[in-house]
C-alpha cells in the first residue's frame, strides 16, 4: 500500500526529506517504507494510534535510535541535502542541528541556568560568562519561561512544575540554535493549562524552526500543525495539509481514526 | 442471571465469614510486625552488648600503671641546654650523664628499694623525653608519673604473685601507684611488655594499606563498571566477565592472600610485610564489590537523562562524565564503603603476605614492614597476661573508631553528591 499524498500539497522548501525509510528492531519491522518531506517553516504533526511507529520514525530523524543496539534503519534521510546516516555526517553535530523534546520532561538534575547553558558549553558556542548569560536569557524568553524563573536561575530544574520543566526542556533544545525541533508527545504528561502554554509556544516557535510533533491527540494536531501525517501499523497512510486531513481525508482508515472509531 | 446469583447470598464482603477472615488478616499482620520488631531489638541488644563489653574492657587498655617519682634536678647535676637538647643524640647524651641511675636513685628514695625495683626499665627514657621536650624543667624539682613493670601492673589488677599484689595494694593506698590515661598508647608501636605497647604502628599501617587499596580499587572498579555498563557489547564474552567478577566478590579472602603471596611478592620480593603489597591484595578483594555496586548505580540512572544529554548533542563520553557518573556516584560510594570496611577488617590474606610480623616501629612509608589493626588485635589476643587482654580491647576500640571515621567520611561525601531527579 502506498502513502496517499494530498494533491494540493506543495512540496517546496523541504528541510528534511525521508525516502523509503524502514526501521527494524531485530527481526521486527517497526516502520515500513515511509517517505515524507518535512517543510522548513511549518509545524508537522505525526498522528496515529499507539504503537503505530510515529515515535520510532521521529527518533530516526536525529538518530536517537542509534542508542538501541538492535535498531536498524534502511532508506535515506537527508537534512538540507546531506544524508544524516552517511559517513560525512557527525551524529553529535546532527543532534545539535536537530534538537529533541521528550514525552516526559527530563531536565538535568542541575540548576535551571546550567540546564540551558549545558548545550552551548559543550559545543563551545559561548566562551565568556556574559555570552552564556545572554544565551540563557534568550532561550528562556523564547520558551516563555523567563518571567517565571528569572529570580531563581540557580534553583534545581527538577524543582519546577511539570509544565515549566517541559518548557525548560524546550529552552534547552533551542539554546544550541537548532534548525529542526522534534517533539515526542510533549504534552502527554501535562495538565490542560500547561498543555495550552506549550501549544502557544510551539505556535510562536514555528516561524523560526522546523517543528515535528508526535501527538496522540487529534485536537492538538489540528490546533498546532499545518501539515499532518497519519501513521498506522508502521506505515504512513496519508499526508497532507492539516485542514485537508481533518476535513477531507481520502483513506478510509484515516477517516475512521479521526472520527474516533479506533485509536 | 449472574447478577441475581450473587445477590441471593447477600453482598459477599458483608458476611460474618468475611469479617472472620479480615480479623485473621489483621492478626497475621500484627504477628509479622512483632517478629520484625523482635529481630531489630535482638540486633540492637547484641550490638549494645558487644560495644559495652569492648568499652568496659578497653578503658583499662587505654590506661597503664604508673609510679609517682619526684626528681630534684638541681641537686642531681644533670645539665641540659636548649641547644644540645634539640639535637638527635639528646637522649643518649642524657644517658651518658647517668640519667638512668639518677631516676633509680630518686625512685629508691621515694618508693623504697622493693617498689623502685618494679619501675619499668624504660622509665628513665620517659624522663629523658620530658627533658628534651622542655629543658627548662631541670631548673627545679619535678614530679613524674613513670611506667611500672608489667608484674606490678598485673598486681594492681589483682593478678600475679601474692607479694606483688600486696606491694601494689600498699603503694596504691599510699597514692604512689595509680592507673592513669596512657597517651603513649596512641603513639607507640608493638612491644613484648604490655606496659610498653602502643597502637600507632598498626594504625599507621592500616591507614597506609587503606590508601593503597582505595587508590587501586576505586578507579579500576569504577572504570570497569562504566565500561561494562556503557560500552561493552552484550555478548558471551561480557557475560563471562560479568559472572567472573560476581564470583570474585564471593571468593574467600584467604585465597586472595595466597594470590598476593604468589604474584605480588614474586614481582616485589623485597616488600614483604609492606602496606604496598597488603593494599594491592586487599584491592583485589574490594574491586569486585565496587564494580557490582557501581554497575547497579549506573543502571539506576534514568535513561531519560541520557536521552536529554544526547539530544542536545553530547558525545557518549560527555554523557558519561557529565551526567551518568555524577548521578551514580552516591551508589558507587556506598559500594566503596562496604568494600573498604571489609578490607579494613580483613586479617587472613594479610597473614599470608607476612603482615603478622612483630613490628616495633611505625612504618615509614608504603614499602616498609608494617602490621595492620586487625592483625595486631589477632597477635595480642594470642598473648597471655591480663595486660594484653585490656590492650586487645583497646585496639578493637581504635579499629572501630577508625571504621566509623572512614564510613562517616564516605557517607558525608555521598550525601554531598546525592541529587534527586
């Protein structure tokens, strides 16, 4: 079965392009022949029922699957024309260019300041104290967290509330100035108010970074994204503008899922 | 249908049978708690008995029998100027001036000849050391408390010959013989006379040995644990290594002594009885404990922290040293405490490599002959005589205090590094 791509989806400006990507965990095929263009100026949402492979596919985009010894990736993924699995691509550099925010907020057990400053420090982006200070402030402002934490930057990052921790993780990701930000169900552990703040933040960041978000909430996908891909059983079933996917799905499975028949 | 069947007998959780079962459940919980509480009380009682017994016996070990001897320096003709007293031959110079005879003379005068004969034959050295420490004291009369002989000390404890007991009782009643706190016990080394023994030689030997053990076992153990957890591929070879390390932790300690004898003393034949060899032998024993504890601590670091660090572009080495190791350190230190405490109390392997030798001077360094606290305790416990029984208890107290200090330091470090996530 081939992915249905909506006809009125213009494919210019692809920041990342995956071509015929399959992912195996040992013998098990988790992702089957997925091809997709990730646009640079939009938010792309991956939706689908649990276990459909959307998170697995997301993790191939910055090679986080490398940490799982049994995982194997076939096909090609390019970032600005460079093959990210090619020998010329350094994985550390790739992850600095393609940042990631996880399902459960995972701040380092360090101060808020050190959480943000860690990335710039290891990459040598900030040499002096005032440069680091500037990056920390800029990142926290962009993540909408500055006003809440500016008086307690030296407190532990783990002492913040769940929603604040997740925004701290987003700030940590943007501190190294990435080109793409991957978000793996960033709101699934948060309450509705914190979720609303994160969604607002995604909206603000979308012009500056290419954002890919995995979500199991269709409402969230409809609210924050401009492109939506529907995954089912390891395959990408349908891909198009979010409005098209939600109002005018072509595949029956997509229609069943978004009308709540399963998932 | 089925709903009806359940309702016919009334709600099953409201019957008397259910209440009886509930009572039984509570009773079994009470029994379990009682059993647990009595286990704790039993251990506490044993601990208190042990520590109490040691303290009561050991207090005597920190004391020694001393005779009161006033010495009138101006009329003795001893000369000691500050310059000559600061040289290394000062004690010999005093001996040449006849200090031993002078001490004996004043002892005869003060105590009578019978009692003065029971002055320890090294007593004059105590006077000499006092003069060296402060030459000014020879300008006037000075009272000394000098070590008594082992026989008189035994008499004071109600042991030994009748005459000696009678003499000790008479002198004690006259206030000329008393048991005083013996600072020298913490400064001297092993001797054949329980009045003259000290613990410093063994304590220093233990400290030096532990330093070697820590310096070897900690880095090797931590690096092995890190490699096995973070880098090693999961295959048959690493499994074999894992099983071997676990088995190593269970090997009886005397075997490690044999290994030390066969390997380390073969490589360094001149360092028999040295803390260097002892420390290396004990490091072999401690290392697997640190590896096992370290691996568990590293495993317990949440994967989300690793993911977070990798996702901002940290290299694997940076992930390990910036995140995994700091978070695992408290657990690693706990393993180190357990391993080091075991090494500190170990006697058997050290007997094999010659650390049971009679060493009358504290070791100068890692390569000079030494003994350690548990071996010293073992040696003294073999001696006959009441004096050594008390000294043995005192040595045990020193060992326990050393253990407490070492563990206290490690627990302090652990709490300092402990972080929550």
